[in-house]
C-alpha cells in the first residue's frame, strides 16, 4: 500500500507539472514552467532591481508640480493680471462717488471685490483638483489592498492545495476522501484551478486498481478459510476491507467529477429550469486506462474527452451528454449496460476496437463524426440499438460493427440473407 501511495503522489505531481507546462506553451496562463500551479507568478525574465514607475504616477506628479505654482500665482498678483488682461477692467479711484465710471473701470471697492471673486474661483478649482487627487489615491490604495489580499489568499490556497494532494496518498480512506473534498472546494472557489483539480482527479482514477470480486461463492470460501486460520483470516479480511474502501473513494471521485460537469441539476428526463451553479465549463477529461464503476455522465458537458483503454465496470450512462471537442473511446471496454441516448458529438468520436459485453443503446445520437468501425459486440443477440447506417457482422469473438456503404442512388447497401433468384443472374436472350 505504501508503494502504491508513493506512486500516486509521484503521478499527481507529474500531472500538476504537465498541466502547468501545457498552459505555459499554449499561452493560456502567464505562469512560467515549474512554478507553483496555484499561485502561478509571472516569469521573472529581464526583471531589474528597481521598481518601474507607473505612467499614472508620473502624470499626477507633473500635475501637482504645475498646479501648486499656478495656485500661488493666482492667489497673488495673478488675480490682478486676470482682471486686466482677460476681463479687460482697470482700477480708477480718481472720480468722485456720484460720477459714473466707464464699464471697463472699477472703483477701489469694486476692484477688491473682483479680486476676491477671482481668488475664490481659483480656490474652488484647487479644492476640486485636491478632491480628485484624493479619490485617485484612495482607489489606488484600495487596489493595492485588494492585490495584497489576493496574494494572501493564493498563499493560503497553495497550502491547502499541497495538503489536499498529500491526503490523496494516505493509507486511510477517510483521509483520501478529505483530500478529494478539499480539492473540490478549491476548484469551486477558484475557476483558474478547476482544470488542474480535474486533472488530479483523473490521475487518481487512472492509478492501477482491481475492483473487488463480488462472487458469493468466493466470499463463502474466504469466510471458511478465515474460520480455519485466524491470523490469515484477519489479513484477508483487512485486504478486502481496504479494497472496498478504495472502491468508495473512487466512486466519490467519479461523483464529484460528474456533479461539476453536469449542466443542469435535474435528471435528464425532466425539463431544466435553472443551471447548475457548480457547473465547470470547458473541462477536458483524460481517463485513459482508468477503471470506472457504475459511472453516470448523463446531462454532462465536456470539451475533449479521452477514454482510451478505459474499463467501464457496471453500467455506463452517457445520455444527453454534449462533447464540444473530440471524444475517444478507442479500445474501451463496457462490461455492463451502455447507453448513448441523445448524445451530441460536435467533433470526432472514435470507438475503434471498443468492446460491448452487454446491451448497448445508441439512440438519437447527434453528430456526423461518430465512428463505430471495428467495435466488438460480445452478445449480438441482445436487443442493441445502433445509429442509422451501422450493422453487425459475425465474427469468431461475437460480432463487429461496420458501416453500410451507400449506393449510387443514395440507398444503403445492406446485406441480405436471401439468395437472389437464379434467373435474375442469367443474361437475357
């Protein structure tokens, strides 16, 4: 068990590293290769020791250096200059009071009032500029505080991420379950982590594991051996107990994945009235070589999905599933009932060398990229349902699916068991 846990931790670390490398190559994330997948700091190439000055700070500094001397000037002799050169008025205190002054001349009293009015307007403008400056720096400080808070949250997420991955390698099933739920919560709170969390879930399900046998006779024999040999019986019972616990952990991982890939919360036969708030869009699945138990992907939506060599133990439901990218079921094994009812394949869907050991239903499947060529059916006599244009041909191991070839008139060239009339083969006389 310890060896398997070490392999699990190593595999999960490789998944995290590979996911970060792919995002760095695709340009979808600014992270550098090898950096923490949670924080993902930008690359430090060409970084200098001094901090670059922001353009906004330079503009504000220039405005302050220009505004302060202008304000001092306007509160002093600048007000007189405005009255004389802009308003076009002058001071004339030589005419007696009853006399009438020209429109462009003011008495000493009126002149003082005009000077005070100009200075008041300047102070009002300066007060408005100071308020704008205060708003600017308040917003800047708030942005700095927000960034600091985000960095703190990312550091906290890094610790939670590392602990959750370590929990998946524990020998105890409850600890592994806690790691799964911790990763789920991280993905729900951080959309940028969702693909990484899904990659870790898929890596866990891809780890080698053999489902426990449920043969009743074998269980009776194990109980009899345990009764004859107590120490050996304890060891076998513990091993079976561990296998059943691992089964529950994997079933939980499957359920968490499907819950976040499901577009709607209601069942597929009910009308959807609201979206699933826990839906994670644009997710890629890589479950190649995994062993899935009674998995139900009904009403799920995913982008690219790889089920190459996957073993579906029990039922496999893909009803109302939408694959927005490629779907690969090459060499997959379906041990139980399989259903692809109203499934939508928007791109290629390959089932080459897939094996259907039980009933398979492909009804109302949408998409022109579906390819069932070479898929093997163990029990061809069961009431299967295949898409239009596909037929079964007998094979030593059961039957193989092949596509009907269209004739020149557009009809399908279907094989027939009836022997054609001999007279029809003879040339006319």
